[in-house]
């Protein structure tokens, strides 16, 4: 088993069911139980599927192998981040003259917010993926 060392962690003693939330790295998704909790993989799979297109649920291999699902989720989120960045780069030129300038600015702001959300989701996917691969967070004192 590999150990994932993180410098700092959340200051929580116990979460639902008496499970210690301080045993997860900073940035761990709130919707996913800590890896030491019973059924944590089930919560991870549900959360990962929520990040993916609905049609991904039809693939047996993704339902049966959470680490494969994490790979698919990471790829999907990464592609969405790139799409948001592309939208920011091209919105002014593509929408100029089609919609008022304030709408163009609102579009760019929406792409920016979505891009930031997706970048954070990508970090969370990486943490869940590491846990699915057997890495464990060791809190620092």
C-alpha cells in the first residue's frame, strides 16, 4: 500500500457514522465518504457518475470497476475544462455583433465560473482516484 502524504488536513474529528473526516486529504469531495468508511466506494462511484454524461451509466465496465470510472471521469472533466477555456478565448470574436456586449461579458463570466468549478472537480477526482488505487492520506500534526 502506498501512502499519500499531505501537509495539512481539515480540522474535523468525526463525520457521519463516527468516521474520522480528518483522515482524508484537503479538498476531498464532501459527497464521498472517507476511504476508511464502510461503503465508501459506493459513495465514490455515485459521485463520479454524477460528474459524467448520463450514458456512461450504461457501461458495465464502469459500474464494476471504480478505478476505471475514475479514469473516465477525469477525462470528461479535463475535456470540459478545456471547453470552458476555449469558450473564454473565443466568445468575444464569435458573439460580437450577435448579442449585446453585456451578454458577451456574462458569457465569459459564466465560462470562467464553470471552468473554476471544473478545475476543482478535477482535483477532487484525482484524490478519489488515488484512494481507489490504495493510497492513504496520513494527516500531519
